[in-house]
C-alpha cells in the first residue's frame, strides 16, 4: 500500500472515524441535498451522472419501485465524503448470489462513486469495511461502468490491498475520449482521408444552400433549456433511436421524458448543462446535450433530423463540438459516453478511457469462492453459446 500523503495528500484509513449509512429517497431532505451539492464541487474524480441535480432527477422519475438506496460516507462532523446509488441484486451468473450493485439506469454512462478530493482512499476503505458486514445479505460489491484510469485504479487497488482482498475484473472496454493531446487540424487529418474531408465540405456547402445554416450554443436560461428539451424530444422521436432496439430513446415512457426535462433544467441552473445545435433557419437539425463536472465533459444525448441525413449533420455537430472543446482552455477530458466501436466518434477521438466492471468480495473466504465460481460458470456458458452460434 502506498502512502498517499507523499503526492496526493489523501487522508489515510483510520486517521479519522468515518460512518457509512444507507439512505432512501424520503431521507433526502434539503440539508442533505446541500451537502451533496457541496460534494459535487469537490470531487477526486468527476462524475456528473451521480451529481445531485442529475441523480436526484433520476431517483424522482426512474425509480418507480423506490428500490434504489444511497450509500453515504460521512465524517464525525457530518461532512459528506462519498456517495453512490445502489440496488440489491439477488442473482449473479444465474446463481443465487446476493450483491450490492451500482445503479446504472439506461441514461447513465459512469458508475464512479463520488469521492471527495483528498478522501478517496479512506472513503473507499470505509465502504469495504461496510461491505464486510454483509449489508442486505450481500456477498460482493459490483462496480459497473467504472472509468478505470490510473487514479481510480490506485484508489481501488490500495483499498482492496488494505482490506486483504483482490478486485475481480469481469470486463473491460475502451471508450473514446477527447483530450488536448492534438490540435483540431491534426486530429481531423488523422481521422479521415482527404477525400472524406472534401465530401464533408461539399455536403456542408449543399446544406447551406437549403437555408441559413449555423451552429448555436443555446443559453442556459430556464426558458431556453425548456424549449431545447422539447425540440430534442421531437427530434429524437422522429429519428432512428425511437425504433432501434438499442436506441434508448427518451420516448420509452413519460417518466423518461420527465426525467430528461427535469435533469436538464436543474443542470442548466447549476451551470452543468450545455446544448450545441446545428440549425437550418429556425429548425434544429442536430443537437448535443453535454454535462460538465469539474474540468470534464460528458456527451449525454445527441440526435439529428433524419430528413437531412445525406448532409451528415451528426458528424458535423460532433466535429464542431470537438473544435470548440479544443479551443476552450481548462477542459481536461471529453467523454464520448459512446459504445465501443462507434463508427464516427471512435475514429475522430483517438483517446481511450478504460471502462471496467469490477466485483469485490467481502472479507469472508466463502464469499470470494462463490464469486469466483459464478465467474467460471458464466464464462463456460458463454463459450458454449459461442460454439453453438
């Protein structure tokens, strides 16, 4: 185990007593929400999807059965140093194996627990101590969609080493991200051939012949964001996401729509939501909602008017967002939140952020053995399916 204080000034486990508590939605009074917002502003690793304005909206509209709980870690003075939403899983790999799993609804792309800057190691260690009590009968903790870059991996590995166990990495993918490693011109030149770039410029000219085409950063006033959300819902409902099996359209239910409206309104009020639009006269032909947490951005929702698909409005919007991000000082990373293998963003954004699923057992040897057995069973099943395909 490293001494974090040598370069990160982290509080070490045991230096101060930390308390882990579990809260239901009805427990989230205004005082707690204020502390939650304070935690949002002082994170070791940014994650807008667990911010008070975003996750709070998701709890209000997407947790119909009131099954989601918050795991919270506090200091003796009441300060909040860690938080994550979870649900109880009764089975894993088709085996009756109870576990705590990070809640990830269909519109969340980041499962990183909120950890206060300077408290990551101590807070995560406290969470593992709590896990050892087998809350709700859980035998392991399942961390899904976890961004696993070096700082996060260090926190997890050192806390697990202190707790005398090893995290089990169940899956790993690389997700496209944008950093300031290259300028816009070099990035585009490396992403597409000269012919492809000329085709895009030709499409741009022809698109401009249809009317006044321009990119717009929408203001974040209540009225502007409210109208933008309605425009986006209309655009998405008419596009491919409304019919594709993996489209995850907000038209799935009225609750999904209400969540989107409320989260974008509250996020705009906090200065954490922006919307970039490619407009043709007064029509929205492509829209991108972006979330901000600290110095990081996340591409939340994007859609385009399929009637103008021949002019590649989605690609042009992404290229404009790329250019503006690289020109804006202070942005450390732009997470695409896209599935691996995305035909556009994977080519344009060469950076990759490891996204893993980790399973961490309790200190009880039997729980670790059961977890390892479940993994073997699942991998065997997948091999049988692959042979039969």
